[in-house]
């Protein structure tokens, strides 16, 4: 057979595809590979319409764009930029219904691997509802992939059963086998939910027990502290504050205002000594000791 004649634009995109593949596989230069893929997709212009132009034969520009996106997805995943994959792909295909089957498959597998299947929930549903896509030979395998890697991990069992029953690609035997798989997944999900609920109840009970013990200890400590403060306050109420204040005032007069060497200050000093003795006896002597008489 004669070699395929590429249009000028497709030839440029094919050359960029080859460079991107080499950068991805041989040189491991993922950022440069993404740049080549973007340049190739931009050279092809807007996305192609539905039908066999969607990634069926390598002889079309749609297949070149599909291959460029596949290489770009792999390069982004290698750089741990998987969060950008879906938006990066949709900038060249605009709507989920126009995604090639290979690109959709890679996106489902990628987001399933990173445990983010909810990202592909609406995208996959839109693609599978499209009437044109239902005529593609990859439709059955993509439906199965979507159910197993998106719906079941998210617990969307009713939606999975409805999708399988409404699929004309599966015969009755395949549908029964698939519905059995969904039923088994539902049972496992229920068991895991029950175990998780039981574990949460045990944890809550243990937490309540610990908090109860801590609350009792805290209440006991507060009670003891209140008793200690009450005892201290009752003791301090018995202190001769007036005499202590008077003694302090007299000490101020003797030290600041009076001359201790002067004979006129001796009566004040004697009175001050007597007041301090009484205050000392009242504070530091037993409570039953009779007060000192002047």
C-alpha cells in the first residue's frame, strides 16, 4: 500500500506528536512533552465533530489530536499534575461528549488511581448518554469501566444498575453477571458502613468515658481548691489589719518624720514595738491563746 499523505497541518501535528513521545519516553522531559502536545493540538484547530472521526483511524487529524492528548495526560501524570488533566483535555474538546474513547479511558483510570473518582462522575455520565457515542465499539468497555471505577467506589449502586439495564450492548447473560457484581459491591459497602459505624460508636463511648473520668477528677480538684480558699479566707479575716496598718503608719513616722535618736521619739518607738508584738502574737500564735493585754 502507498504511504499516507498527510495534510500540511496534520503533518506538523504528527511531527510534534513524535517529538512529544520521544521527550516522554526517552528523555523523560515531561514539561517539554506537554508543550509539544499543546502546540500540536493548537495547530489542528477546533475539535472535530462526532462519528468515525473520533479516534477510529490513524489517518485522520482527530486521531493525531487524540494521541497528542494521550501523551499529554501521561506527561502531566508523571509531573503529579493530575488535577489539571481533565481541564487540560477539555480545552481542546470543549465538551465531554466529544472526548475520544481512549482519552476518556485514561482519565477514568487516572482519577480512580488517585482516589478522586467523583471528578469523572458527570463527565462519564454525559459521554455515555450521548447517542453518537453509543454506536462506538468501545462503548461497552467504557460503560463497564465507568461503573467499576466511578459509580461503585462512590456508592452509586442504583445509578449503576439503571445504566447496566438500559445498555443495549450487553446481552441478558452479561447484564446478569454485571448486576451480580454490583450486588456484591453493595453488600461489601454495607458491611464497611456497619463496621465504620460500630467503630465510631466505640470511639465515642471511649471518649465519653475518658471525659467523664476527667470531669470527676476536675470536680474533685475544684472542690478541694474551694475548701482551701475558704479556709484561707476565714483565717485572713481574723488578722488584725487595723493594728498592722497602724504599726506601719507609725513606722513611717519614726523613720521618715522623726529622729530615732531624739528623746521625744522614744514614746512612739515604744508604742510601735507593742503594736508589732500584738500583731505577731495574733497571726502566728494558736487561736486559743488569749490576747496580750496592753
